[in-house]
C-alpha cells in the first residue's frame, strides 16, 4: 500500500477510531473518578464524614487497579469485556479496559485537587450552616475546578497512550495502523506520519485544557 492510499483509505477511519477511544473513556472515567474521589475525600480521617473502613477498602481497590500495567489489564479483562460488549476486539471493546485503567488515576487526581482547597473555606461554609453536600459541590468542587480540568487533561493524554497500546491487540486506531502498516511492513513514512498525528492530537488536547483552565481560573 502506497502512502497516498494509506492517507486516503486508512488514516481518516483510524483517526476517528482513536478520537472515539479517547473521548468516550475520558467522559466515563471522569464521572466514575469524580464519584470515587468524593467518597475518598469525605471518608478520610479529617474528612466531612470520616469512615476508615470505606476509605481503606476503596483506596485499596483504587491502588490495585492503578498498579496494573495497561497491556496486562487488557488481557486480564477480556472475559469481562466480552460480557459487557460481546467482543474483546475493536475500538468499542477497548473502551472497557481503558475506562477501568483510567478511572482510578483520575480519582486520585481529583482527590488531590480537592485536598488543595483552603480548609478555611470549609470552616467558613460550616459556620454559615452549609450541609456537607453544599460544602462539597458549592465550595470544594467550585474552587478545585481549574485543577480538576488540568487533571482530566493529563488523563486524556494518558488515555491517548492507552489507545495506541490497545491498537497492538486489535483495537484499531492509529496505534493499530502504525503497527500493521508501519512497523510490520517497514514503512517509515507511515510510522512518522502516525507519530506526528499523535503529537498533534496531544497538542490539541493540552491546548484545550490550558484554555479551559485559564477561563475557569
């Protein structure tokens, strides 16, 4: 296959698949990570509603999932992926392990962002009679939003790396094209173009994250 054929026939669909594998897991993992982070934050020893048992068990689960190398996680989750989407191959199947691998990472980033909020704001809100829910969403989350956006931006770029690795096991996208049509067929033009495309995607994600950070800051 010539480079022009690759550019016309393979690159557009591969780019769409890659963006699909970035956007969907980022959204789902951010929602799950946010929920996990709120529970971890509120159940800490100095949290709004301390609960050592819940905090330790959930923290252990998060740490275990974070410790898995992504390639191993993909293989380990094949039965679960098949049960959820009916197959373990393709970009939709890749969403399951990508989400599971990303959610704990995002949860820790959001928890860290919440920890950075001035504790004086919490005490001030309590003195005005605010409930825990109001403190979390109207004080903590509001103040931490710029930092949370930065964390999600970092996570989206990490997820892009996951999509490239997922491509090596049949998930499609730019990673799969780079392996099959670049590396295996010794076509350096395809490899170079794919790498440049990934760099451009990273720059777009980072630029969008920086823009939102400045707006919200």
